[in-house]
């Protein structure tokens, strides 16, 4: 004759499982704080809002995300350095302090030119450093010839390492796509 409690799992095993889940969750939360995500793109017109919103979303999910705007600018420390030089220094700090990189490319407005030049320069710098954890977001409607003019074959050489996708200003699916990319790539930093 079987007793009713015979079929219930041992109490210690449930506690052990719970402790393992809590421990894994804490390790992952620590990893999200330790691995830095750099976000790049044009600061022109309303593009900066897309970058800030994406950064804020990742931060709300516990990730350590930043744009160059977030880094301390040392304008007062080096008074003879131009504003452009300071931007280059801050951009380099962002590249060097980030393990995961997400770059946005935007459609140019009617009065805009070279909106994506800084993003293309960041991309080239990442190629030269041999960085593998890169996600490129292209604004929906960006023409193929515009995209290829920025890279001239650079992306093809990163096949299998880098990922790319479209995003729309009207659709927030790029938030979850970016978060998933970060989640997937973080396993390399355990």
C-alpha cells in the first residue's frame, strides 16, 4: 500500500532547484551589468531620440547600455582640443569600453547629407579591431545602393559574425530584436 506523500518530490530537491534558479538569475543579472553595450548612430534631427529610447529600454531590462553622449566629455580638461576631436575621443572610449555593439543607419531627410557617415566610420573601426558582436539596424526604406555605398563589401566579410535587420520608427520590434541579440551574445562573456 502506497502512502500519499510517496509520490511528492522530496522537499530538499525543490529547494535545491529553486536555489539553482535564483543563483542562475543572479549570475545573469551580474553579467548584464558587467557586459557593456555600445549604441551608435546619427544624432541629427530625431534620430537621437531613437538611440536614447533604445538605450533606455535596454537599461530598463537590466543591461548596461550607453551612447557616446553618456560618456564624460573632457572639454574642460583639454581646452585646446576641438569639439570634433573630443567627439572622436569619446567615440573611441565607447568602442573600447563596449563588448557588444549596435549601430543604427537612418534614411536621410531632404535637407540632410552624410547622416550615416559617423556610423559607417564606427563600423569600419570595429572591423579593424576584429570585433564580432555587432548588430546593424537599417531604417526601413533605406535603399540598397545607400547601404552598399557605406560599406563597400565590409558586411559580407563579417558573414556569420555580425547580424543585421531593418527597423521602423513606427514599430518597436527592434527593441526586442536588439535585446535578443544582446542576450544571445552575452553567453560568450560568462
